[in-house]
C-alpha cells in the first residue's frame, strides 16, 4: 500500500480541476489495489472522494463529481447495478470507470452490461494511469478539434476548398495541396494528425502517394482517408489495401465529416499510446522515450535538455524478499510519483526493468538535480507492504547530464549513466550531476 497522498500539480486540460467518487469494497484484500487507483487519479490531477456502496448516492450528490470509479470485487454484478442506479439518479456523470482486482471474475454478461453503459471503461489489475488519462482526455465531454492538423491533398481546387472550409469551421488546421509532390515535401518537416487524399490525380494517384508515405516508419500509424468520387468497389478495396484506413465519398457531409475525422484521430492516438507505452507503468517505453527526446531536441523553443538516468536501489532484493508482485507495485509507484511531480512537458520513460529515463526541457543541470532530490525525498517516504504485511521503504540513485541542441543523445545518455554509477558508488540514495 502506498501511503503518500500529495495532490497533483497537473490540472486536466479542459477544466481547472476534475473530481471523482471512488466506490470501494472496503475489504482488506482490495486495499492495495484501491490505493493504487486513488494514487492514479491524484497523479492525473483528479480529486477523489472515497465511499462505500451504501454511501454512493449521498456522496455523488454532495461532491457533484462527473467521474465515478468503482472497484469490482468478487461480486461484480452488484457493483455494475450500483453504477446503473447512480447514472439514473445523476445523469450528469460523464465517466464510469470499473477497476478489476485480483478476485474479480467477470462473466460475458457482466462485460456486456458494462459495454452497454455509455462512456464506461473497464480496467484490469495492471491498468496504467496513462491509459486512464487518455480515456479522460479523449472522451471527457467532447474532444476539442481546435488545432488538430489535417493534410488535405486534392487536385480539384473547388472540392478542396469546400472540404477545407468544413474542417476549418470545426477548428481544424488544414494544410491543403493540389500537388501530391508538394504535399510530400511538406511532410518532411511536419507530421499532421491525419491525411485526407483524393484517389485520382494527374500528377500521382492517391494510392501511390499512400505507399510513398508508408515507406517512412514515422508515418506507419498515421491515419489516411481517401476522399473520392470513385464508385467501383474493386478499385476502392484495392486502394484501401495499399495502406489507407477508409474510403469516403465526395462531397462530404458537413454535419458528420468533422466528427468522423476527430474519431479517426482519437483511435490513432490511442493505438500509438498502446504501442509506445510500457504495459506496467504506462510510461513511454525504451524506444519511444528516445524518439521523444530526439523530437524535443529539434524544437525551436527548446534550448537544452537535462537528461536523468534513474535506477531503484537494491530492486533485486525487493523482488527476492517481498515477491515480484510487490516489486511491480514499487515500479508503478515511482511512475505515478514522477508523473505527479514533473511538468506537463517533461518526458518520462521506463528504460528497462527498474531503470527510468527522464528528460527536462529548458532545465539546467543544477535545477534538475534539485527537482530529482525532491522526488527522491518523496519516494523515500512511501511505505510499501507485501501480502504478509511486512512493510519497507525504497530509494533510488540518479545521474544527471546536459544535452545541448545539436548534441548527441547517445553521448549524453552515456554521461548520465556514468553519473548514475557514481551515485551508486557513493552509497546510492542520491542524485549526482555529470562533471
């Protein structure tokens, strides 16, 4: 169980503060899992009020919360019924989150009941707070299309103008090209959220354009939609098989087209999160964190980056003494803590095992050292326990190095790793800056 209860400094982007009611079973066996749910909500900037089933309706009425989180125990059907009653009494609830624990056994009917509840999400015991965060970000109220970037490629200026106006009025930023080659050149320095492309064009057909961009790994998961007058089913199917995601008819429906584009972007982002994030912590995985640092290094508003390699002290002993399941709790706890205590634009990744990589843009090594010392102090205060009731604390060692714009990431990582080993050599439980 994690006993730290500090508030998050990260507000939800769409509101100053979100609140949730967490309905718990209250049994000793589920305390650790329910504690992780509370820590996850706090890490996301969500205030949670805890209650039991008998107190649920009263608590919802008092809190006016728009999010209901329910811990499912050995009798999930009862909790699902409670959620339905709560939704009838308080229709303003916009999110219902069901959390399984190790004793939960869901039948197919239970799963159907949850699926029938709009904006209800089911999480297993290993659900990361990043998954929860993305569900909130993409589905709380209406997803805001403002600023989402569409690359439109259509040789017909008239039809392209109509499509662009529909999307622009919905808040999208549309970069339109009549030339596929010019659109391809645009992609060299820009990554849109979605591509909408005509199929038949004199300079280059849309399916050729799609195959061309799919040659680049960074565009593999980018959603691409054909927009065409083509009516031949075989031609349409063959075009989609070349790497696009869908085929829409011209002219587009002004009422439904922006919502369709938004949903396509949401699904692509959710898939990207799934591919790029570590399954245990929800943090960026090894390759994704390196890609994000490389991307940050090329941004004009970032002058330098402090890079930190972090390693949990004596983690093998934690696993050997308290078990791997308890070790996973420690791993997830530090992920929550890092997310909670760092800024929105900071980068956090699980580099492997008990090792983490943190990148702090526009932060000096001296300030990075101070920040990591603060996080280390908070981590030392966390109290963990295992299934036998034994309690223990943990610490970590960290090395800080400085990455200038134009500098080599691998060399900087080596410097941070060297500083990390210096911290271990000095007795662990400390943060050391590279010389």
